[in-house]
């Protein structure tokens, strides 16, 4: 529905509605799947931490005199383990969407990015609105700009799709 | 008047010496070239190019201390000396000062790209920079890799010990305990694989690669049809094959090419995260 609607009338309200519903659905699906992943990771992390703790307790009960070193090594190991699990959970952890995937005007992630002759990429609906209401110039470089000069930035559109596939939480902001 | 004429004469002499030096250099006679440039420097010590030319001769003779001295002088005279920063970068890399060397090479690349995009030196700087970034990544990722491996083995050992203790305590639930244990070990392997993901060479995403060369972009430009190509490659196509977009076959002129700044930034971010990608460049 979204693709058909965008083809027909880019600024139509129904396209906006379809997009909102689609984004909401994708977000809910991500939330569900990532909760499961999150829980599994947490369980595994706790099992590892428990096992390493037990081993450490056994180790220091055997060794005498190297307590400080053993404890310091153990603490470093636990911190390293936390980092590993943080990394494993990275894709599911909401963060800042990279600048180059966001419109310079709205600061939102692109849905339909277009590039101007100056090389700057904007959200299509937003730049069209600017040309209509503010003036026929590039908002950032202020060079003259006509609607016909806007080119779809297909590579960035693909980059956004790949990013959202990997980071479902990004559907919330849209 | 006389002084000006005198100075002009000296400058002319120095220039002639530079040309002599260039000639000797082209014949691989680096000693002679150095002498010529040195004389030029003596006459006109404030001309950056005499210093960088001499530095290049020292480089050919692997006289790195002298390379550094000469190009630092050149940079002092001209902060924007492309060759100065380039040669200084190479010198630092030679000493395995990767981070500093990379900074100089990046400076040289930016200055060079600003001056003359299609100059050969830009290609050389890029090659050296990619090589340096790859070596730096290799060094750092080996360390990370080793640390991850140690931690993984420690966890696996601890979980194994715990499992052995558990099954010796429980009777009758052996199969279930073993099956759970195996799943846990597999899950652990996945976690460590994920933690090592950034450092693991993989396929660079399509949208970061030129559709013609299939290599990661260095200087991406977009056509009116919305397709993005490597600048040098599309210029070559327009020059040798025809004035049309290779994929859509729509008419295309060089003036219509627009730098795809967003994709350029995306490539930079990707390579910062995945240093192994510098190898292919």
C-alpha cells in the first residue's frame, strides 16, 4: 500500500497514515522479538557470571597469598564479560541514528531521501514544502534550487532500509 | 631596483637548479638531485617545493631522518603543502607511529583532493592511507581477538566445570541437563561471535559499493537517475564509452554528476567500524 501510494501522490495524507501504521507494526514486532533475545542474553550472562564466580571462589580457596592479583584479574574478567554481552545486545539497544541517515532539517531518519545539486540530502516532503513556502533555494547552501533538480538518493534509501532491518527500535521515532 | 633585479636573478638561478634536480631525479641519480636542490635551498630557503623535492630524494635513499627534517621545514613554510604532509605521514608510518602517520596522510589527502582531484599523487596518498589504516586495524583487532578468545575459553571452562558438578549432584535428569548445557554452550559461542562481528571480514553492503567496480566507494557521485557511481569510473565511462548512464542508459553529462555526500559519510563511518575493509581499497 505504501509503495503504491507514494508512486501516486507523494504528499497525500493517506501515504502518511499508511506509513504510521506500518512503522508502528514493525516496531511492535521488533519489541516482541528483541524482548525474547534480551531475556535469553540476560540468562546466559547470569549463568556465565555465576560459573566464573564459583570458579574464582574455588581458585582463591586453593591459592594462598595471591589473593589481590587473583581478585583484580577476576574483576577485570567480569567487566570484560559485561562488555561482551553489551556488544552482543548492541543491535537491539536504542542509540542515535547516524547523521548521514537523517534529514538535515527535521533530524528524523529518512523515508524518501532526495539529493540536491549541492550534494545535500533532504526528506522529499520537507524540501518540497520548503521550496513551496520559503523559497526556491537549497536551505543549507542557499544555492538556487528547483523541484525538478531533486534526485532520489537511492543508495541512502537502501542504507536506511538496511539500518532499520537491523535496528527495529528506529521505527519508533518515525 | 638593483636589489630587486638581484633577487629576481637569484630566484631564476634557484629555479634552474630545481629543474636540474628534477632531471637527476628522473634518472634515479638521487645524490646529484639532492645537491641541486640543496643549492636551490641555499639561494632561496623559503620555497617549500625545494624542501619537499629534496625530501623525496632522501626517501628514495631510505634516509628517513632527513626526510622528516625536510618535510617539517616545508610544512613550516606552507601549512597546506600536500607533499609535505604526505612525506611526513610516510615517515611516521615507517616508525610504526600509525595513528600520527594516518593523521598526516589524511591531511595530505584532503589538501590534495581540494587542489587537483585527478592528480596521481591523490591516488598514491589514498593507497598509502588505506594500507596504514589496514595495518592499524590488524594490530588492534588481533589484540581484541586474543582477549575475546581468552574470555570465551574461561567462560566455557567455568560452565563445563559447573555442568560436571551439577550432573554429579542430580540423578536421573542427565539427558535434560546435558541438552540444556549444550544449548547454553552454543548460545555462548553465538554471543562471542557477535562480540567479534565488527572485526570479522564480511561482504561490504551493496549500497556502499560502486555498481560498476563493485568496490567500496572512495568518491561517490550520483546521476540524475539516482544511481551512485565511483567518480573516476563514471568519468572514464563518459570519456571512453559514451555520454549516458551505464545502468539506466539515460543521457548523462559530466556536469550533471553530484557528490553523494551522505554516502561518502556512510562509507567513512563503515570503515571506521570495520578496519578490514581498507584491504580491498
